[in-house]
């Protein structure tokens, strides 16, 4: 597993994490600039969840505040984890309807891009849609499948997660919108993904599993759901059979250059 300079903050006996003024200021900067970009770009289900969470603007929220809303909405909870966790732990948490949240926030020097998922990415990017039953069901199913999958199968499941939960787009009656948390927590990708520059393809789970990606660039390709309910429909399918078909067919050629050595 990769290493990171970030360390998750420990709660006190009451479960409260004391963040410093600089950390709260980073949260405020991140949330305020992102909120300005969401109208007409984020899907309604995400915006509805964001309204339900009613996230604070001037401080990092406590996990207990998030859990109160998620528990009432879909039975999900968030759980404090270190900055990076093994695949096994990740799947175990999702399979038990617990979403991992690393309790640190990026430094001002890494405001625009961070390789590790921090508390802003997890809370702002993902938690609003965990109030949605379709999205929550897909995420739960994904966790259960991943928990039982082999190491080789998990690589294909990881591509499915990347192309949906992290970087998915969805068509709506009002136009194309964002639901992926990796996009919704990034101002640059929020603007870029709906432009004419990247390629957009109708969502196909098999194709998504066969599509290579890089985590450190703007995505060259986004898969577009016909509606968010399609995630719930996918959760009812035999996803592992699709994994085996994807393994048999192999990967597509990457749509991006290789990393520099």
C-alpha cells in the first residue's frame, strides 16, 4: 500500500475531533468555491443530499453530524479511517453500510489536487448521494461483491467504481449532470468534464471495467448514465459475471499517455 504524509486526526473520548483554525479555513475555501460551480452541473439527487446534510461553511463537520443525517435517510454511516486503507478494509466497510472517511484535510499547498482522499472529498463529494436509496444500494452491493472477490477481480471492480461513483455523469431532463464524487470535489474537473474536450460514452458496465484510467490527470473519458436509477438496476444484475467477461476480453488501449518515469 502507498504511503502518505497525512495522518488522520484522532477523536477525544466523546468522539469529537478538534481541528485547527488553518484546517477549518481550508474547508471553508474548498466548500465555498465548489458551491459556486454546482448549479446547472451537479445532478438534482446530489443537490438534494447536500441540502439534507446542511454542511457547515466555516468549519470541518464532525462525523456524528453526518451520521445523524445518513442514518435517517438510508441507514448508512461514515467511519473514521487512516489516510489510506487496504482494499479489504474498504470493501468490509461498504458491505456493512459504512463509508470510510479519513479525518484529515489537505494543506493549503495542495488545495487543487490531492492524491489521497481527504475529508472534503469524502464528505462533500460522496456523502450527499449516500442519502439517495439508489446510490446507497449500489454502493452497498459493490462492497459485498468486492468483499468476496479475488485480487484479480477487484482490479476490474475498481475500474467500475472509478467510472461511476468517482467520475460518473448522468443524463437528466435538464441536461447532462455530474454525480461522481471525484468530480464534485474538484473545481477544475467540474468545469472540464461537461466541456467538449473529453469523450463521453453511454454507460456500459462491461466497457467501464475494461477502460484503463489514471488518477493524476483530468479524465479523457466519462461514462454517462441514462438516469441515476440505472445504478440501482446495475446492483440487481450479475456484476461478477460481467467481471469475468471483462477479464476474458481484456483491457482497451489507454486514452492517455503513460506516466513519465
